[in-house]
C-alpha cells in the first residue's frame, strides 16, 4: 500500500507494526527536522513512555543525534540511516511499478484546499498534549472494577479485571 504521507510504502507494512519501526518511519519521513520526544512519540503514534523504553538504543546506534536543548535529529551520516533510505527507495520503486499497472483504476481528485489540509505538517490547531494523551490511553490496559458488598464490615471491595 502506498503511503501519501511518507511518499511511499510504509516500513510498518514490510517489517511489522512495532514502536521502533513506527519511530524510524516517522524520522525518515521528516529527516531534516529537530524533534522533541513528544513530537517523535505523537508523530509515530506511540506514547512517550513507550518511546523512552528504546530511544537510548536509537541514540547508542547513532541513528539520532541529541542536541543541547534535548531535541533530536536524524543522523543522515549514519550507515544505518543510509541503508534504511536505500531500502525505502527500493521499496518505493517496487510500489510505484505496481501502481503504474493500476493506472486505469478510478481515483479521487482533491482540491488545492483538501491537499493543503492533508499535507499541512505545521498546523497551528494541533495540540500535541491532547494527541499524546489519546495515544497513551490507547496503549494502556483497560481495567473494569467489579464491586462486592458481601463482607462483614460493609466495605465495598473492588476487583480489577483486564479485558
């Protein structure tokens, strides 16, 4: 499947939907930006807690560079990043060849305004805190409480059940 955000096939489709793959996909799609941890997490659609579990590994492998203001940028000189970029190029070439065979399929024509909305990476109405909370909630285990009142002292007891 062609991803219009990254301009090509998604790494997640090839290598699986793992937080590390999501982060690499996001960073490779935004190679010249400096990011906070929150921006990386939200852009990768993972929580900051999840990102914190492996960001040191990414730094240790020289994939990311951390500056004095705790912003992270992709290390374009890293052999790993260069190989990943070449891999993406090859995957995109394969995907483009597949898409060229399907030129006769119907497609939607978008207006300039619709395209601006889709590709507006710096939308001022985006609240990273709200997006981060939403992502964190999706990652959390849902818990239900079952109340029992049958006890000697009339205390309510709650038992947690994971879905």
